């Protein structure tokens, strides 16, 4: 399955967030989308997930037109996403956070679960086994019974990715998976993300951490003000002058990190500030 | 929950022995009740019956408020629909005299239908706005009962309601109703608990936590919410039918806003989303006012103070989430 954007435009009032953009995301590889703030990266994910509606253009997942489908229909078609700001179900346990992702698949069994206890025990064991296996892959199995809200920030990020792949999606869109993580955690994340690559999975990553992007991506789209500025392999991106000027290594990068941190909660802010300090000392 | 995962790593205990123990405890409790209840004064049994009816209502409202996180302040409307179903279909009002069990079914269905009908317009509302609309719905139903005199006999209410028969046995005294209510409450609690544990229950929890994210993972929130409204209202309808058969008289005063508030208080004080909390909440909120009957004009003041105290001291309710039916089953040795 290939995810295609055909001449997609998105306007917010007078602001053109995405300008007749045509992109193609192929399965079996990691495609990253980078660009300065306001380039339209998150807008892209929100459009594909059905959170926003396109102003014009089409978004195709093979034959399926995503641009007019309901959010839950898109999710059921195999499009999964994570959020820039973590959106776990804090009041539910880690295992329940995964379990609930099976909802579209097994909600029809509710009647059996309520009225046929023996069958329901079986159903529950099955779904827990499937989810526990995934938790083990992300080294989260020992937290299964804890409330998701009590996890550390890094583990919450991992859990978010784990739950996105419970239903074996065809498209996985990660919105800044490394934001707020320290170096060790980012490294850990990269390893996990590499393990997720499957020949039939479209993986779309929006990320500010250039080390992660360069190391992980097979193909990169550089957006600038809603338009495609450049596309190519990490090596090509790094040597392209236009990209250099528009984005990479620009002094605005620290501001972006800080701006991203401002939108998050306190504990995250502290960690992001530490990141900025490290960033600066690393650059100097 | 942590104890559950710890239990799964241990070798499984002898389940059969545990089950026999649990059944013995339940049987002993039942035996004690059979011996004890006939000894009690009618007044006391009447109070216990009231508690059981409120447990039913609490379990029902808990589905919407506790599980799905939708604050419903007009729940009494479904209670009223159930009660008036029995009053109209089993009295001299229209000279219709249907059997009790049939009306239980009709009342439940009518209330469930009303629940879905209320659910459809309020699907897009959350929090305060939802509370206001549901509050209005409760008042509309009460005013209809008050003013549609041809149907409901208005403020005078409907009296001389038929004596209910179930399987040929007449239900007359509070003691009869105790034996009707006890198994019904047990069934309602069991089914509600299984529902809470089911995938639909998890879906409701997800909606409660973050509705947009819930939709993002493929939960059809429309269907899930309407199911919550419908099932919850159905239970309210059942409780209403039994209430009317129990009182043998209904009037609109029984279904005021305060009644809705009492049911909300039951689940908030007991512990939102916790069935053990519902039982404790209903017991406390019905028995304490009975004990303080001499000061009944202060009842709402007492409720208000209790609510403020709860919010300050135990915002999650009297009963901690840990003490849920799973914990109870473990104590009894069921698993």
C-alpha cells in the first residue's frame, strides 16, 4: 500500500498551511518529513489521520480516499499515528492502553464477553497475550499493571508507539517521536523504530532531531511554507544548499525546541531545557 | 491491578477449592439472610429495599458517568419512564392490566429508547454543557408528567396500581420485594462488572480519558456513547418499574431534580466507576438520612456538606479503585 497526496491544499483562513502538495510515501522504508516550524509537517499528519479536512486535493491509500473519510474509519483502514504531545489514556493501565486499540477488531465480541464468561476468559487471555508480547518488545512488560500516567516520559513515548502498532497498521505516522527525549532514550527509540520496519508498512516520521532523521530515514521530504522544497536521501539532503539555508543548522533550531517544550508539561520542559543546554555545549 | 499481574506469575492456586470456598461463603450469607429477613421489622426491610433500588439506579448511572465520563444530571427521567410505564399499564387509569414481567420488559425498553433519543442530540456535548442539557431533559420529563393530565393524572399521580405477580406469586410486602430485588441487583452488578471488563468497557474508558484520541484509534464514539446511554437508561427503567410496583403509587414529585442529584451523589461519594463504591454509596446515602429523619429539612444541607467534604478529603470517593469486584472475588477465593 502506498500513501499518496495529490495536489493537497490546506488553508486556515488566510494562512496557506499546505500548498498544492503532491507526495508519495512508499511501504518498506522510512520516509521523514522535515522543515522549519510552520512548514506544514504536523498539518500533513493531521490531514492524513482525518483530524483536519483538506481544502482541496486528494489523499489516497491505494484506492481509498482518506480526505473525506471519518476519523475512526481512517483508523480502521490501517492508518495509525502518534501525537506530538503525548496522548495516552492516563487513567488506564499500560496494558489497557494497548488492549483498547483492539476495539475496532473485537468490539463485536462484547455480547459474548458479558454473557458467556468462559468464552470471555478466552477472549481476554488472547488479547492480553497479544498485547503483552508487544509490551515485551518495547521493554514495558513490567509496567503492564501501572497507570499509564505514572510512567516516565520516555516510556510514555515508547508506549505511544507500541499502541499505534497493535493493530498492525499499514501506515504509521510518528509526530516528533524523539521530542523531549535525552540522548540515551533517543538511541533506544531509534533501535525500536528500526525493528518496526516491515516491507508492507508505510512509515512516516516528522522529527526535529536531525541525528535521528538522518540515521533512520531512507527518503526525506523537506517542506517549507507548505511547499516541497527538496526531496532525496539523507546524504543528498545534507549537501543541498537550499535546504541548508532554509532549515538545517539555522540558528532558529534552538528556538524551535524551546517552543516545542513550552507546549508540553513541566517535567518535560525541564528535560528539554537540559537538552538545549547540551545542544549548545555540543555546538560550541 | 498490580496484585493481578503478580498472581499471574505465581503457579495457579487450586481454583476448584477456591470456588467451593467462595460458594460456601455466598450460601452461608444467603442462609443468614433467609433466617434474618423475616425477623426484621417491615420498616427496616423497606429501607433495605430502597437501598437496593438505588443500587440499581447507581449501577445504571455509573455506566454513563463513571465508565464513559458523560455527566448526566437527568437520570431520574428514565426512572420516571419506568415507573409510569407500570403505573399506566397496570392500573385503572386506562383499565389496562398487563403482567408485571411484561411491563418490566416494556418499561426497560421505553427507558432505553428514551436514553438513545436523549443521547443523539447531546453526542457533541461534553462536560458542563452535557450536564445542563441532561438536567433540562429530566425537568422536561417531570413537567410532562405533571401537565399531561390525560395520561398521567397530573400532580395527583396514579394510585391504586395493581399488585404485581411474578410466576404466580403476589409481591405485596417489602419482604417480597427484597427477594425480588436481591437477585436482580446481583445480576445487574455481575453484568455491569463484565461490561466494565469487556472491550466495550475499555472503549468507554478511552472516551472518558480523551475522546478525540479514542476516535483516532478507531472507536466509533457515536455508537459507544449511545450504547452507554441506552444501557444505562434501560437499567433506570427497570428500577422505575419495580419502584412503582413497590409503592403502588406514583406522582411527579418522586422524580424531581433532587432525585437525579441523589443518584449522582451515590456514585460520586461511593467512588466514580467503582461498583463496590456504588453499593456503599447507596447504603450510606439512603440509611444516613433515615437515621436522621428528625432533621429531614437539613437533608440537602447534609448532602452538600458531604459532597464538599468528599471533594476536599477523598476526591476519588469513599472506596478506593483497588477495592473493586475483582478484589472482592479474590478475597472470597473465587479466582
